[in-house]
């Protein structure tokens, strides 16, 4: 989100000059003349017989800075006949020049101290009083009014909070999107210079949506403009000239309608009449095979590239020329030239090798316990949700929260799983234990077997060379499919099986031999959702640094504490779910702690990343000043109740569950004069405000 920017006010004043008037002619040194001169200089003008209203014969001229030198006066000899004097026009004597005041010095802009380290401290929260319905998602802060705008998906509105006192945020109003279109709902919010921008989804999500603009102080609507289907995250460019919105373009639940994903670039130079251009992905439709070969996931049923991409989140360069867009389900990153509204590149993000110690993970929720291990042949798809950008040494770096997200459309439609109608949805997620069962797929028919998978084959095998460590043999997965090994892990069935040059599956028989008439797939690798980490990438999307297994290692360690007072051992609730109590290890088979949101904040000369863990909850804090060597700083989780089976029954005391969106408030913009972090928690429906405490080196 972009906050208001203020220029330093100038308090300099123009230097004043007092006028200096030279005499308009030379006075002759006669007695009369000398008397007149003395009178003009020493007495008021009226006392010498002058007229106050008479104008001087010669207009006054401001004296130059250098003094005027008058030639010497020649006195005539006594015998010279008297000369008739011309009439004398008195000129007021010049006032002595007054000393000029020294110009006021420019106010010094205080230099923010660079902290040695920082930590989070709870300040206050506002509760929408609704559990598990996304009543607090994406926050934005207005420095002028000290208001926080928080997306309340349950109401389809934006709640407006007075956060002048961060310890006691209070609801003062809402912005209702139904004034834009009947049934419309708000998905996201961004704010700059007192202007609120809202991404608004139509009542039918596959229809084109809107972006609308409001005043932050009065909540008055200024304008609206049409954009693509399902507009989600949006942001102002740093120069304030444009608003960019990610039009996710998700398919209908039955996959009968699949709009194109796109990015709208809105010119806001005239907020009364904004105009939108579309950065489209259609030029890449002819490059689908090339993208797949590079590792970009293009896999929706009968989808073009433009239909298959689902823009999730946007980051913009400091010079406002370039934007990067997370294509989460595609495990890819798009690059956009803002000036021409053109998608210039789509880059695959690659995969994390969970066979390496640095990328170890807990792959199972049964039996309950902590088991962080390496698993050769298991790959993690980074699939970032939120991304952010910052500049170091003239280069832009991208920070990504590697959440992971499976396509699961139609899973609640009885015609899909129950009726086995492949035209009624598309679900790519499947447990390893069901994928490689020796009896094949049909044992899961009518339960969770995707029809599209069954159309490929009757069953699947594990490559015994890759998975020998867990007992895989030709035609037999061995212990690899046991619950305490890989059996519970959710993976995508769409990737990892052996294919020929045309992308068709290479078939094997049940005994594990390659056989053109066989009915088994051979999985050489298993692809899990999300990286369970955050990453830093360069401008081309190349990986610079990744936190690896650090999140799970820390949450399982002895030093990690949760609770508002940091007095509960994290490991007791390692990889817990955000909507249930006493749920240790419940998310290990899915995406672990599930990092989703990220915000960057600069304090002094350091840049810090704040990463929200959606499932385990809490905020990870890293110093990312050096993009090649970030360091862990803090973890804070204000969830109070970890044991009540249904947290909704103790909502008033449960604390904050399920952080979704984060925004950093600098000390200069904060109502307290100290930096803040504001977090929307979608499960608890709370908007939490944190103080950022700083330790300054002596």
C-alpha cells in the first residue's frame, strides 16, 4: 500500500530592501540654498513651506549597491553676476537604511535513527465481532486523518477506523460498494494523499469489475472506472500518477466460464475522470508450450495463457516505470512496462528442493508431533501471494511470501466428485497415499478422485530410483505412502509424472515396467504447494535468497514463544490451524505455517520485512537491508487462546487469528511519532495495531 508523501515546507522569506533616494540635482552653496538644505533635512516638510501633496520632479530611484560619487562643485568668483536660481523642488531626505533581519533558517528534517534491532509490541485492536468470515482482511492507513481502512469481506465493505489512538481503534464509518453496482463487494484497498482506491468485484465474479475513488476525510465518492474480472489487489505507483489493479479472472466454480487475467493501469491525473488501459496476457497465448517448457504452470482445462494466469499481487519500482505481478497458481512472475501498459515477460519461479537440509519440512500431520526432515524427490512450488519491492544500490529487489495455492473449483459440487463429471470443476490437489496406492485410483472414486486425473490413467507409481530411501520398488511405493512419511502430504497430480516430448504421459504397467499399453503414470517427483518461506528475488525474478526451513525450525524450537506476553511455547502448537484449538501439527501435510502477507518498512538506514503466517498466525520480522543475507529479528503472535476447540466461542479473548494483510506506518506518519504495523486478521475479524519498538546502539 502506498501512503501519502509530503514535501518539506519552505520557511525561507524574500530579503527586503529599503529604498534609497539620491538628490535629483546639485544645490548651489549660497546662503539661501544652504538654509533650504538645512530646513529640508532637519525640519518637517510643512515647516519649510513645502506641500505634502507635491510630487517630486524626478521619480525616486532605488540606489545601486555601490555608492554614487558626485563631482566637485566649482564656486564662481565674487565678480560674477548673480545667477538666478531655478525653483527648488524639495526631495525628502533618504531614510537611513534599517538593518535587515537574518533570513529564517530552513527547518531541519530530523534524521531518523537507525535501530540496532526492533521488536513488535501489542498496541490495540478493533474487533468486527465475526469469526471465520474474513471480516478484516486488507488494511490501508491515511496519515492525514489517522484513519485505517480495512476490507470487511463479510459485509462486502470497507470499515473505517479512527486510529488516532492506536491503543483504542474505533469504527467511525464504512464505504459500501453496492453504490457502484448491486451485489458488488470490496476486495482490496489502497491509499495515497488522502485518496482511497477500492477494488470492487461484481455480483457475478466472472463479470468485469470496478475501481472506485473516495476522499479519506469525508468518504465522499469521487469517481469510478471499469476494469477486468475479479479485481483484487491494487496499489498506487510511487509517483502517484497511476493505480494498478490485479484482475485475477478466476473461473466460475464449475469452470464453465474462465475470464482472462489482466492488469489494469489507471491514469488518476484527473480523479474526476480516471481512465484505464489493460496490460493483457493475450500476446502470450501463442507461447504456451514455450512457457510450460520453462516451468510456468499453464494447466487449466482448455485455457489459453491469458485465461490461465490469475494475477494475485503487484509490486512497483521506485521510479514508477516497472511493475511485477505474482501469478500465484502459475508459480510465475510477470513483468509490466507501466508507460506502455505492456506485459513484457513471464518468468517461472522454479522449485524448492526438499531433499536438501536447508529446505527440510514437516510433511505429515499424523501422528501428531514435530518431524522436520528432508525428502528427496519432493519439490516445493513457491507460489507467492503478497510481494513487495525495495531498492538497494540502484537495483530493485522483490520480497515474496511463498504461501502456495491449489486450484480447487467444483469440489463442493456433487456433480464433480460424486457424478464424476469433469466439465463441472477442476481440483488438482491429491494426497500422496491415494496417488500411488497399488490398487490404483478407483478406490477413491466418488470421494476425492478428480475426474481429469482418472482420464489420464488408472493409477500411478513412484520412481524407485528417486524414492528408494523410503522403500519404493518397481510397482510398489513401499513405506513412502505411510502417514508418517509422505502419505499425508498434499501434492498436485498435474506435475511430476513422466512425459514424452509432446507432453503426453509415458505409460507403465502395474509392475512398474514402461509399457505403451499400461495404465499407470510414473512420478519422478512430487510437487507440494508453497515454499513455507519468504524469498528475495532480483528484477528478472531470479532467486537471490530464501529463508528455507527457518520458519518451521524456529516455530519448533525452544526459544520461540507465542501469546501476547510471549509466555507460551510455540512448539506446543507447531503448525496449528487458524480456526481450531489444540491443533498441533494440523497444517504440516498442507502448507505448514503458510506465509501469506508481507510489508516492508524502512527505519533509519535499515529495511525490515514483516511476514504474516496465515495458519500458525503471528508476524515474522527480518532485517532485509542486505538482500543477499537477511537476518531474523523477531516473531510475535498475539493469539491468547490455543486450546478451545472452537475459537469462535471465545472470540472476545482469543486474540488475533489468521493474518491476511499488513501495512507499515512510518514514524513520520504515525499518530504516536513511532513506527507502527497494522494487520488485518481474517479469521478473528480483528484489526491489530503493533508498536515497533527500537533498540538504538549506544
